[in-house]
C-alpha cells in the first residue's frame, strides 16, 4: 500500500512540475561522487529538459577520469580538465577547486594579458572576467546534498536559488529531486532586485 501511495505522489509531483519553469543549470554540492547516482541524476535532469549539471566535491581522485570517459562528462580540477564524449546533458564535475581559487586563477590570467600588452585594464569588464572562469553559465539551482558548505562557483552563483537537504548524495532520491524542482518553481527569482 505504501509503495502505491508513493507512486501516486510521485506522478502527481511530476505532472505539476512538468508545467512549471525549469532551471537550466543545476549544481549539486556533494561529499563524494557516486557514479550510479550521477548517471541516474543526469537521466532525471534530461527528463525535465535541464541542460547542464555541475557536481562539486572537495577532493579530486584519479577515478574521476574514468567516470568522465564512461559518463561523457568533463572533470575540472587544479591541473586541468578531463573531457569525456559529449552527451545530451552537459555534466561537469568540479573536484578540489573552490570558488576563491577559480576567481584568483581568472584574475591571474587577465593580469598576464595586461602585462603582455594584449589587454588594457580599462577593457576588463564582467563579461571578459566570466570568459576566464572554468564554468561559464550560472547555476539556477544549487542543491547541497552533503555536509560540506558550498564554496564553488562563487561568481556564477550570486543569484542562484539554494536548496539545503538533510540527506547525502548517495541517499538522494528521485522524489527528493522532484521536491527540489517544486521548491524552485515556488520561489520568485529576483536576481538581486
């Protein structure tokens, strides 16, 4: 009986959510990467037309290169980017790079261009700065599914909607995802106004 009630509730949520505005970029802050969960999550996002997923973890492991190849995502870490084959949903894994590091890295790149005479300081604006970040698009929704406090995509996430969960990434269920989308749709996005 309980399974039947869950199934009815899930279908009801799906039908309500399908009619609303969807985030285009969803970011997950997790304590670790679970490949099967990431694969499922990408499928859930694709089902609702979400175009980009960014999963952030605090430590990089060589296993992420294999995950990138198997799942068709890109892994961004301090030493560079590992690219997998392209798939319908863009999947980024940020491993071991905090937002402060990313901003400092972008500033250094711009300073080098100024030093080389390829750029004047007055030409630096938000658009040029954003072009030197590793992830260009801002996440619409950030879901913290773990114990870590988000320190990723500081520049890009200034107007993101935040969702803090009491569950970790491995325990994150489809129903939790639907509830996050429902809560996102209920919010009035003001973009700093």
